C-alpha cells in the first residue's frame, strides 16, 4: 500500500535525504573559499584559488560544484531507493518510484548498496554510528547531518570535541604549519581534522593523542572505530561474492 502521509516517513529519514541533497556551497569562488575554511575542501590535492576572482577560479569552482552536485544526486537516489525497497513499512508505490527515475522496478535494487540501508537504519537509531551514515555518502560531512536527529547531534558534538582536542595538541607539538615529513609520519594530509569525513580515518593519531590527554574521549573513539569495522565486515559478509566488488566501489 502507498505511503499516504509524509508523517509516515520518519522525520530523521526525511531530514537525512534533505541534508545530503545540499552541495554545501554555491557557484562562486568566495563561497568555495568559505567552505574550504570550514573544512569542506572539494579542490584536488595541492590546488588553491587565488585571492582575487579570476576567470579560471570561476571555471574551477563550477567544475568542483558540478562534481559535488553529482555526488549529492547519487546520494539522494541511493537513500530514497534503499529506504523505499528495504526499510519503509508500508512501502511506497515502487513502480511509480521507478518511473520517476526512468528505470524498471527491477532496476531499483541496483541503485543502492547494503551500506545505504545501514546508513538509514543508523539515522533511525537512538544510538547512531555517524561514520556508518557518512561512509557510503561521498561529499557529506558532519555539519550536513546537523538537525537530522537529536541523537546524531549529540554524537556530532562529541566528534567535534575529539577533533578540536586532537588538532590543538598536534599544533602544540608541531606548529600550525607542520613539515610534510611530520604529516606523512602521522598518516595525515593536514592537522585541520575537520577535513576528514570519517573520524575513524584519523586512526592512531586520534587514539594515541586522546589516550594521553582525554582518556574518556579515547575510550569512546576506540568504541566507535571498532563498531565501524564490525559494520563494514557484516555488510561485506552479507553480500554475494559477485556483488562485493560493486559494494566496495560504491562506498569508497
């Protein structure tokens, strides 16, 4: 039977789909500079915009925004189809949903992965794992998830504190502009830890630093990274062998 009322779709699901549809900046070099300053960097490694608005900057920004819009469209499509086919109860009219995407109803199941289903279920959880939500959604950062649910907001606050405390400690030890060899040894590209979408990607740098300066946060960090490892393993094992390559490429 169809979903008659929008209220029948959980608020956290609606807000998650809305959140991932936003690119995070508009089509201007100034907007992209502002986004970069807050940790959202879509420029390729080593690329920078000039301090004046050159013609090149406009074209580079347009190209970057187009990439982000394509990611956003893919994220929305995957979440919509994962929710509609697997999580929703009742389900929407899948034939009609397929028509709106110019595919056959049987093609809907190829438009998402188990990781997208997991992201939705985590968003619905009272104890969500934020990295599991972000993992299959390229271009989506912590700040994009603000307001999806109160439980997610609480975890975002803790993640922000982890990043801030660890980043401050790294800067105390190595300065604001550390040598490349220091970053390489740490396995990082920058000590601006907001630029890492998944907090688990900070690995030993975060674990060791927090263990030394904030043991309670370290314990939570280790629990979250272990949980993400377990989620990824469970999803991988649930996939038929011939589909595992597809799932890995979709969540990279």
